[in-house]
C-alpha cells in the first residue's frame, strides 16, 4: 500500500561505489589492469588481527575463571544485561581513555553504542521524538553516514558550514545556527569529525576548536564529536590538539568507536557527555539521562560478550588493565604512517611542478587525503571515478557527494574539483603492502595527468 509521507533518500556515494565496483573491476580486469584501492576507508588487515583478539579474549575469560567458577564468569555473557553494559568494561575504559586524553571520565556517564554510527543515530533519534522541525548543523563536506541518518527524518534540515584547513568557519557556524532558528527549526547540535576529518582530510587546529566552543556556548548549542580516528594520529604527542570533550565536556557529546583501534566487526562504541539540557517544561536535566532512556528504547540489551571482549583488549598479556592504548595505536600508526607518506611523496614527486593545478591535504590523523584538481575540463563526479576504475584500475571516491544539499545550492560546483583518497587499505602485508600503495599512488598520478593533459 502507498505511504505518501515517505520520500526516497539518495544512496550514499560509498554504497553506490560498492555496488558498481564489481562490474567496473571486471572491465578493468578484461583490459589487464590491476585494481588499485584508494577508495574505501577500511582498517588494514595488517593491523586488524582477529585471531590475536579472540585468543586474548578467550584467555582473559579463562583468567577470570581462575578467580571464580567458569559458569559464573560466562553466565552473564550469555544473559540479559543492563543497557549500560558491564560496569567493569566502562570503568576500565574510562580510566584508560581519560588518561590518554588528559581528562577524567565518569564511567557512569558512558553509554555503549553500536560503533559511532550508533551514537549518531541515538542523538538524532532523541531530538526527533518531539515531532518538531529539527536542524542539524554540520560541515561542508561532512561524513556521508551522518547525512544519510539525518535525512531519514522528514522534518529535518541540514545547515552546513564551509571549512578551511583549520576547521569550520566560526562566522558561518554562528550564522547558520541563527538562520536555522529564524527558519523555525529546533537546532539539535553541530556534528563534526575534528580529527582526521572524513572526508575533509584535515584535523582542526586547537585554536579553531576553542573558537568553535565559544560560538556554541554563545548560541547554546551542543557539539557532537565523532572520534573514529582519535588514536590514528601522525602528530607527535605534544602537537596533538585536544579533543573537544577534553576542552568542554559540558558542551560536547563524544562518540568513541573501537573500529579503528581494535576491530570493526564487534561494533564496540561509547557515547559520553556531561552536558545538561532544558526540556519543554523548562526543567534542566542531564543529557545522559535522556540518552540512556533513548538507548534502552532502541537497543535495550547490548552484547555483553562483545563488551567484555573489548575489556580483554584493554588488558596486557598478564591481564592487568593497560595504562594507555597509545602503544597499541603506535603499532597501527606505523603502518598507516608509511602508507600516508608513500601517497604524499608520490604526489610531491608527480605534481610538484603543477601546484597551480593540483593540491592535496596532508592529514595529521585519519585515513584520507583530499586531492583538488583545478582544470576546466575535468569534473570530479561519478563519471570520472567510474572512468578511473574502468580505464586505469584506480578506485577513488568523489567528494561532491559528501556535501549537504544546502552547500550544493550555495555552490553548484561544490566538491566537483576534489577526490577523496584513502591510504589505509590494501590486500598485501609488509613489503607487498608498500608495493601496492606505491603502485596505487603512481597509477592515480598517471591517470590524473593523462586526464588533464599534463
């Protein structure tokens, strides 16, 4: 039967590419082309070892069984549990994560989520409950998963803010909040990925972060900090900007996911906030209480085995709680840093003489660099990315699809001069990985030069 109030939402660019890739890859293979991965932001198999993760988890459960009967240890892992999940996991994570980012987390304020995307959904769902018009403020460009989730609500509208290499324009941020309210919308929050921005390929400077906080305080607006790359950092410890939740926990909802530091499959995440919010009846309540109610309504019972498995990940080989996750992150970052440098060195070598036509971001964190092409005859749309696969064997993602609708209304050419390139993934290990990244970077450079007649 017809449902007249629903509208078809656009499919995300990453989903479109995933669907089209087998056919394009077949065309490339028929031409004898090797397929080069510069598209998807997948964690590299060299740093995501499920066998080690599972073995340590099982050994940790056996270690716990040495202190009490195994039946008593395992029973809660296969039973109903609290929406907050095991207290021991939250307590251990709060101590380690707080230490790593020089702040203090209250474990009672940590709510488990299904990755950071689960936190995004919880935040959107909370503000949609009223049935009123809701405005979401975000960057232009922004994470495609956020656009997809925000657009599910028929009364939602995205107000986007342009960025430079340090972060969002604070003037535009203030103006968009003001405009949204003038248009009759309840402003839910400002959503961003400040470290290793996806797809922006930048990290916000610390000064810009402080400026953003001041704008949001002045306009009484929450900040949702999506932090999938909090540990995927290429900066030295003294140069890493502080995350928003360490600067202003009362203004921030922080979304952590273990997908990049641990494994993506278990979908472990937490949301954390010390903010308070005013209800329609003028009562002020902790935002955490509302989010916990939302969580218990949407996902009453999280997987306790997965959460305790992550707890095992937080322990060393003697099953003592780690002081820090940075040693684990540094092992992973050695791989990602090598990949990043291969990509950036190739760009410098191949495009240094043409920086009027080509430039690229040098990410301080995350998986992505944004490559900009200033050429009148080259449009970075899906036609170009399809051609790059079919004729050169190079998989990339066009940046234009990461721009919200209002940004493209302001500038019809927004993102059509850019490609998002990932340096995180290849199928090879060790020297083979390096060779594959070098081949991918070189193939991309050759393809772009040919397309631009350089």
